């Protein structure tokens, strides 16, 4: 459906043109979401920053998200999936602590290039390269809402219907833009011809570009 993340960001930007001129703060979820977010920020004349969230994977299956944790330590947990996979309270606490430490290390590296931008009072557009369970985006929404933005917009190239509907139902969210909702959804990678891994050096270069503009 998309050649790569750059094309996905360009197409998302066209669907978000109503926010051009409002200098939105475009928050990309690392790392792939930052590449998509950069295209949106360029097209809308906005600022770019990173929203740090990490998936909490299921026991024995780390790719299956049972929840997510944000930079502020706030957790979102899908209780039904956690129970189904045997993720008890001790497992979740240990994994959350590990992921929070990883976020701290990543944040120190990124913030050395681009100081954290405050979402308070701003139009904030949360961008990822796609949704799977939606857990990481939900954690990002909750963390952004705590900073009291003017409004929160969620923008993704694609994802499953149930995850999109769950996010649309969140009272913190003013608008959801999702370009593709495949009838059969196996994972975000199916949305792209080129879904190569994004490295820190690419994200750092994008943050440096927008730090210069700011």
C-alpha cells in the first residue's frame, strides 16, 4: 500500500492539511514513526519531536503487545491479552522497569540533539508508521494528554479496524486519520514494500534538522 515510510508520511500530510498553518507539534513514535512524522511536519509547517513509548511484549512472544509504557512511567495494559498470555503482575512490573530504563537511555541520546518540546496548549499530532494492537499509541495519547495540549490528533498510515475504533473512542482524542484498514491484518509490515529497520542515526538526523528550524 506504501512504497516506504516517506511515501506514507507524504500521503498522511495531504489528509492532515486542515492543520497546516497552526504550527502543530508532530510527535513521532520511535523509531519508524519519526520518519513518517518528519514528512508530516515538513508539509504542515510544524515542529517535530519524539514521543517515547515502548511496547510490553507477552511472555515467550515479545512481538505480541500486552501493553505499553511511556516516558513518564505511565502504563497501558490490555488486561484481556495479559491474562491470555500468562503475564502476571510480577512479569509486567519487571518488564515495565526494563523498558523504562531503555526509554531513559534513548531519551538522553535524542534530547542531546533536540530539547523536549512542550505539548502544552498546542495542536499535537501523534504519528506512528502503523498500528497493531494500538497499545503503544494509547500510552502515547495518555502521556500527551497529561501535558494539557490544545487537542490531540492521531495519524497513522494503517492499522486494524478494532485498534482504530478503540482510539477513536478515547475522550482525549479529537481526530483520528488512518489511510488504510485492511480487511485481513497480520502486522504493520504488510502495509509497506520497504519496511527496513530505522536506526538511531536516522532519527537523530531528523531531530537535528528540526532543532535547527526551531
